[in-house]
C-alpha cells in the first residue's frame, strides 16, 4: 500500500512541477508581496532618531548652567545626539534657518536653545522664566523633541519653586533662591535608559513574510487536496478505483502531495525572506514545528472543500474564499490583535492566528513557548482532516 501511495504522490508532484502553478502560488507570489511590503513599510518600523542641537547661554547663572550641563550634557552623551554651545543668538539662528540642501556642505542644526539674560534671576523669583527654542522647519521630529526637553525642564523649575516655598514656610534656614537651585540640581528619581528586552511582537519584515507565507500555504496545499476532483474530471479516477488499489492509498497519495508542496513552499519562503529581507523567524526547531503543524491544519481545512465540492472549479472557488476569509480574519496582513475587542479574540478560530501567535511567542521565548500554538494547529488538522477523510471516502464509494 505504501509503495502505491508514493507512486501516486510522485506522479502528482511531477505534474505540479511541469505546469509551474504550485511554484508561482507557493513561492513567487508570497515572496514578491513580502518584498513589496517590506520595502514600503520597513523604513517606518526601523526609524532611527538623531538630532543636532545648539545652545546659547546669555545668562550664565546657576539655573542656566544646570540646564546646559545637566540636561543637555546628558543628551550629548548619546551617540545619536550632538549639542554645541554657541556665543550669539544670530549664529544659532543661522544654523537653524538654513535651507536644507542635500548637496550643501553647510552646517545645520535641528533646533537651538536660547537662555536669555536674567533667566536664573527669574527662576529664583515668582517672575516668568523664559527659555526659548528655535526649531528648524526641516526637522519636525527633532524639533519636537527639543520643545519637549524645554517643557520638561520648565516642569522641574516649578517643582523647585514649590520645594523652596515649602521650605520657607516650614522655617528652614537659608536663602530661598539657593534652596530652589539645590532642589533643581537634584537628579530625577525616574530616568529613561536604553535596554535590550525580549519582545513577543514580530518586526515588520518578519510579520509580513510570515503572514504571506501562511496565507498562500492554503492555496498551495489546494493543488494536492483537489487532485481527486481533477482525476475525476480527466476520467482517470474510475481507472484508479477499478485497479487493485486501496482507497486509503489514493487519498494518502494526494495528501502526501499537498504536504510536500507545503513543506517546500514554507522552507523556501523562510530561507529566502531571511537572506533577502533580513526576516527573523526565531529558533529553527520551533519554526519547523509551526510549519509542520500549519501544513497539517491547512490540509485538513482544504480537504473538507475537496471532499464535498462537485467539481474542481467549484472546489477552487470555495477554497479561495475560505483561504482569503481565514487569512484576513487571522491577521496575516494587519496586526488584528492590537485592535482589541471581540475581533482580537475571534481571530483564534483560524489557524493563521495561531501560527502568527506561535512565531511571536518564539521571538520572545524558546521552543516550549510555541507548543500551545502547535497543539492548536494540530487540533485544527485532526478535526477537519477527519471530516474531510470521511467525505472523500463517501464520495469514492458512490
């Protein structure tokens, strides 16, 4: 029986290789779309911030030097941010206002901080303390960050004023202004630092590569699953049934064809997306388990269509509708899980969502973390596969 099963599978595989349809649907189409999506969306997802700032200190007082040395000095410690101190406001304005020309060698600045004379005196009194930010029109992001930095320092000034007033009310010794400056110089208890952290969210390139791979997998396995209908349309199915061949061998040959096509398609897509686009699929063992389980579930679901459809054209139409609906609902094109609500939970009725969830868990964990997704995919395959096997056996008996 096994020998007959392999003979049927080899015949179908040779046929698919010759007509190249499985190659186009299983490899070229998803790989091409993954390349387009990666090139279009990946620059946004991999945005790197950098800024060039200048500062003019016309005050020279303690509050001004705290801002220059402590706040801006901390920024300058980053490799992506530069801070330069200038002597005049005109020099700073010239760097900020210069038109951005990609062929120009002129020095430019994304924003300039101007600390006017009397700033420290105003900080030490109830008067308004003014800190100016000159922003470049060509650097909206870096300029917005500069404004946020100035606003943050203004908030710290207000906190220092409250601390100084409270100390004065409580009868603390010392000058009120000196108390305020000492409070202002206290480092913030909260700070933001760069840190490496594990993540259970796929990056843009990997998300689209994986989503398109599992989406087109259902179209790929369809070539093998619907083979019986094609045999019936070509008139060769009655000959197979009349020959001394068990029905299980015929069904098994078609299933092996679908399985081999699915494995080849997924393995090629994983390797190509990794080498060409830099996709990060995760631990190879975990990825391979997800691929096998995903193919098993796809064969089971598409097998139901092949078992109960009357013609190959009808099966192709129904299979395409099911694949598209499950693909969109499962979040292969958009991260539906981030939308919240009932839609984010409803997606788990599809094997696509479990496949993407398993890859996300693998990105921030180990092989054991993908087992729930693998089990869910296998359950899809078992339930749907049993229904499709029953339908196919019943159809062959007629």
